[in-house]
C-alpha cells in the first residue's frame, strides 16, 4: 500500500470513528432525555399521590407569610412512624418512632438536622398537657406532632414528610443499600417484630433496608441521644447514596418505593426546588440534638431537655431560618455569648 492510499484509508477510518462516536453521543442524549422525562413524569405522579395538606393549617402560626423552598429559608419535619402494612396503620395505635427537623438556608444551601428523642418531655397542645413527644401523633397524626415540635423548638415547621417502615426499607433497598458504621454487635427485631431477626456485627458495612431500619430503631444498647445520632448518620448515608452518580438509574425504583407509604405537604414543584441544594454536590450538613438528662422523678421515664441548651438550640435554628442573626458561625463556646448579647440588645 502506498502512502497516498494509506493516508486516505486512515482519514476514512478517522471520519468513520468520529461518525460512530457522534452517533453514540446523540443516542445517549436521546436516551438520557427520554429517561429524564420518564423519571420526571414518574416522580410527578408519585408526588401527587403522596401530597396531603394538613387540615386547618395553611402555614405555621410562627410565620408572618407563606414561604417557598426556592426562595426562602424553610424547615421540614421528617416523621418516621412505627407502622407498616403488616403491623397496621391506625392513627390511634401509631406513634412517631423518629423525629428529625431539617432547616434549610437558601443563601448558602446548608442544612441543619435536629434529632428529637422520642421520649422528650414537652407540651403537647392537642393534649393540653406535657408528655413524651412520641405520644403527640396519637391525637391528630402529623398535625399534633408538628405543633409539639414547634412548642419545643420555638421555630416554624413549614413542611412535613411522614414515612412508615415500608417506605424507609424500600427506599434503602431501591438504592442498593447504604454504607454505614454499626457501632456494636447487635441483635434486633425486624419490621414485623420478629425477635432477633436482624443480626449485625460492629464495623462499617453495606446495609439493606431491614438492617438499616433495625440500626435506626434499636434502643437496647445505648440511649435516645445516641439513637438520634445513628438516625442522622443513616439519613446522611441515604443522601450520599442518592446523590452518587451510580444511583441515577435507580431513581425510578426509589420513586416507586415511596408509593403509598409516604405523605407530605410538599408539592412536586416544591420538591424540584431542592435540586438547587444538590447542584454543587452534597450540601453542608450539620447535625444537632436536644440536649438533656434522664428523668424518673414521676416514676415514668422522660428525656428532660436542658433549658439553657434548648434556648441555644432555638437561637441557632432561628438564625439558620433567617428569623434572627445566625449563631452558627460562632466558635464552639460562642452560642451562649451570642444569646446573652442578643437578649441585651433586644431588651434595650
């Protein structure tokens, strides 16, 4: 073969390769767009099924005007309830098993997660008395729980997401499991209350939905504060997995997994606004809890909030929601100093 023919054949092969690559790229774009449209439509249908406004509550009484996720600093209360399709789901027998309040700051796209121990002693407005916050759900479901959380933390709860065991398990399984650290060897009942059905060893490992739920729920190896921390770690692990590139193809299964097992007053448009928080990767997430102490003075166990720490937590959350100057940028010991300064300035 002479040089002229060689160059001609080489040029022809190069053009063919470019054509193939362009064809593949266009095909991928078409398939990707079709898959994206399919996911959006599927998500919209699921969101419409899950949407449930709270009766007699257009917005929090702690708000002067309605807020929107795309433009404002907002809060979302995640309520994990202790029922499933096999356990039954009547409100009269259901309690909140996990409570996590998320505040979202729109300016810096940061998130604060506050874990509320289920035995926290606080005012339950619908009961007209103080009790464990887990009992609030018995009165009027999410509405009563939201009011109790607002009473405790003195911040508005703008939105809620109510999920049962089935939704949690199915979402984790749809993502292919999550990676989390198990702090100790444990044996725990499963979602159907079968004793010692879940057996885990200490260490970092991949957990399926039932295993992740057992780790989140167990109360036999430490206390409610550590339980709350475990739940925060699991929530972050779910976020990490959901935001990973490899999970894109699993979104359809995740959306389907939610099904009838989730209720929320977030519209589909509201949910779309949260993509702004994930554009730059995983958002900055800080975990907090309600500090307190064990109280058996009445013969019944309660988690009694420490008043000084609770006031600091309220200030931090109010600052993050833009309801007063933000305290979160202070040093570790700066919260009390800020609270004192804020009180002095506002009293003058």
